[in-house]
């Protein structure tokens, strides 16, 4: 339950700072994608599989968020 507690704390903090849901979701998704790319050595096909996305969807999101699509 440690992750759930951290998430609840983060949500409360973001709410206090008036961070809107769309911004929070956008930032979470970007971090999630970057983490998957790092874990897969920048392999977008494997990253898409890890994320449960179609590779084309991942590619669209990489473009949408202006990510470089490679591991950092």
C-alpha cells in the first residue's frame, strides 16, 4: 500500500497547488512513457508493449509531448 499512500499524498499536494487534472494527467503520462522508453533502451515497440499501447499510439504521444523517443 506504500504506492497508494504516496499517490494520495501527491494528489492532495497537487490539489492544494491548484494543478488541474489535464496538466496532472499530461505530466504523469509523459513520465510514464519516458520511464518505459528508458527501461526498454529506447525500443518503442517494447515500450508500447510494456505500456499496453499500440506502437502507433505511443509514437503519436511521443510527438504530442515532443519527447525524443529515445532512452535518456
